[in-house]
C-alpha cells in the first residue's frame, strides 16, 4: 500500500449539508461511518472540491462557504460565494485539472465511469477513458509535425542535389588549374618578347594604350556576358521548375473544398455500424438462449411429450401454436442465417467506412499539397519576372559594349605603320593572356567556393537527418499516443478486473473485459463484454443489463481505477473518494477497499455502520453526525 506518512486535514464551512466540520484523515484508508443524512457524502464532495473537482456545493441557506485542505505542509482552498442566482467559485485548489479529479478521484455515485457501466453506454465509456486527451490539439500537432517533416525532406533533397555536384566541380577545378598553368607559362614568354623590342617606345605606348582600352572593353563585355548567361541559366532552371510544379498541380485530383457530404456519409455509416452491432448482439442472445434450451433438453413440453409417447409436437413458447421440435430448429437456422447476413452487412459497412475515412484524409492532404504548390508557383513566377528584367538590361548593356569594341578595333587598324610589326599583336596577346589569367583565377575561386558550399551541404544534410529523425519519431508518437493510451487503459482494466473478480468471488461471472476497436488516429470504440456460466458449466456471453447492481457497481469502480492509473493521476493526486457502495455486500466491500488501497495514499470511503464492521481494525474510522443546524 502507498504510504505518505502525511495526514489530511479538512475544514468545511457551509457546504452541502454541513454548517461546520473539521476532520483529520490519516494515511491509508479512512472510513466515514454513520447513518443516512449524516453528511458523509457532503464531506467527500467538499474534499473533492478542495482537490480541484467540481463536486462542492454551497449550503442552500448560506451566502458564503469554503473548504480548506491541509496536506504535505501546504494548504489548498475552495471558496463559494452566492451572487444572485449563481454561485462564484474561487480559491486555490490542490490541482487545476478538474477533469482528473471528477473522473478518476471522486468515485461517488455520479462518477462517469460508474454511470457508463450502469447504463451500458459505450460512448460514455469511451469518453471517460479518453477524457484527458485533447484530440483536437493532437490532430493539430500531427498536421504541424507532418508539414515540418515534409519541409525537412525537401531540404534534405536540396542538400543531396548539391552534393551530387561534387565530382563535376572537382573535374572543372582540375581543368581550370591546368589551363591557368599554361596561360602563366605563355604570359611569361610574351612578357620576355616585349622586353626585347627595340622599336619606337612612343609608338609602342600608343599601341599599348589602344590595346588596353580594347582589353578593358572586352573585360567589361565578358563580365556582362557572364552575368547575362547566369541569368539565362537561372531562368531556364526556374522555367523547368515551374513546369515541374505545374505538372505536379495537374496531377493532383480536382480540388474539393466541401468535405461536409463525405463527413456526413461517414457519420451515417458509423451510426449504421452501431445499429448492426446492436441487432447482431440481440439476435445472438436469442439464438444462444434457444440453443441452450434445445441442447439441454429443456424445451418446454418436449420431455413430457416424448415420455407419453406423443407425436413429438410441442407448444411454442413464443406464439403458443403447436409445432414439431424440428420446426423450432428450422427457425433457429433462419435466425443464424439472419445473423450471418447482418455480419456480412456490418463488414461491408466497415469496409466502406474505412474507405471513406481514407478518402477524406486523402482530400485533406491533396488540399494541403495544392496550397503548398500554388504558393511555390507564385514565388517562382515572381523570381522569373525579376530575372527576365535583369537579363533584358544586361543584354542591352552587352550590345552597347559590342559596338564600342568594334570601334576600338577599327581604331587599332588605323595604325598603318604598326601593321608590319609584331608589337601590337604582342601587346594584344599579353593583354589577352592577362585577361584570361584573371578569368581562370576567378573561375578557380568560384569553383572552390562552390566546393566549400558542397562541404557545408554535407554538414547540413547530417543536421537535417538528425532533425528529420526527431520529427518523424515525434509524428509516430503523436499518431500512436491515443492508440497507446486506449490500449493501456483496456489492458489495465482487464488485468485489474480479473483480479477483483477473483477476489470478490461473484458467482457465474466467468470473465469481464473491455474490447477496444481503433477507428482512426484519434478515435477508438470500447465495448464491455461479460461472460457467464450456468450451474451446469455452460459458458455464454451476456450483457451488462443482466448483471446485478452489485456487479455493475464493482465493474464501474474498476474502470475508474484503470483510468486513475493509466492517466497517471495517482502520481499527482494522492487521494481517492468512494461512496454509495450499499449495493455491494460488506465482505466484498472490505476486499474491494483492500485492493484499491494499494494504489492511493489516501482512500476516503463513506459507509453505513453495518458495512464498516466488516473492515479491518487498522482502518481509521470517523463517526459522522449531522453537522447542520
């Protein structure tokens, strides 16, 4: 048993039927004993309010009320103040998660788990088990994480495309370095030749000036041409990318923003599936009932008819007519056939339902993909427009430079007396080689920079891989969180239910268990099954409606205990409250409390005096009296 070595002190004023009360509960089990109308339940409800639940109620004839809980050296309060026809609730309770307290700590008569089992309400059972899970928030986080995964995958693909350029860049770098070595060698030869000229220096200087102007114009032209080529290459790449995006858009199915008809069909199919399940269950009950009677010789009138040597006809217990036993068997065969038909229809509905759900998810994914592609297409179009304008300006500039180069070449031709000399050609070659050297050095620097970016891309890809693994793992965790919680809740309940059933010794109840059916990422359905046995040992499945009140109450309490453990409430709220156990006999109450006490530091239970007598002496007893005026 968890033991906190801490007492719980509770001071109550004007709540429920209590004027004033001051109670101390030791660790372990505390039993509030007393006859009816002694405010045992009012005290438990006040304690639930101090814990953070919604169970407290202001006394009808009071304007103000409060409850103070002292636990672990700290105090927690809840205040109630009447304001006209409403009551304002304030204070600082033990926890602000009221759902946890109401659902899993306050196991009073109106506890949702107890009501769900008592009413055989599968939807209420599902709501109780999954109450702390915010499915809307979870679906939103799944969508955000999925988009992050897609973005990281695109980044990884871009990094890999950059890495694929390494071999080509390394070949270019080697070629450029080899060409640069050749240019430098020839440039040294040309410079040596110029130094050996003994012609007129003035003519040489004029020739050099013409060549320098021509070289400068060509260098400018080359730079403009390079920029123009870069823009055209980028435009070609962007146009290809635009074609790819347009093709991807055209491959998407037609947009369908109206999902309501499909959602309505899914809801209709879900209702039909539930209706078929109910019909199948009802028909199976009839078939199994009749199978037991006919199979065990309990068919009304049949044994007497055989003993008297009669013709073997019997009176039907449903319609009163006289029929042969074989006719009843025929009717059972007909019912079995109907069950098979309903099962087949149910399976078909399930298949259609699964298909429709997949269609809805596909449509949502297509809509998201279309939105992404359209935004990408807009960005591409804008960049194409900018680059086309830049390319047009560069083309105009290149045309102007070509005209200037032609004019300078014509001017150079006018140096008639230099035509027979190698001076001009030598100077021109020197300028060409110097320009070519500069171009090669720039190209080498550019390729080296690109290779550095390739190295960065390798590091970036490694980083992306790590973040992608985290995001994909997170996405998987989000997708399986509800399924894991549902599966854990079912396993926990089934384990504890089997133990409690064995301890409490309910006759002819062979097994009670919850079956979980996952419908999609954020939905699950839970069905509670009961298996009984006859005195002769025949085992059959029954319904909750046929259980005794004591059995239903016990099952409801175990469902609540499973929620208390699965959602970790026992780690945050160490107090559990029980009330309205009159339907369970005293001996079983004692066994049930001993079992529950293993999971809560403080277990407060309200009992009648005769039920409390069956409990161990070690449990603290608090005798309750009427504390109202």
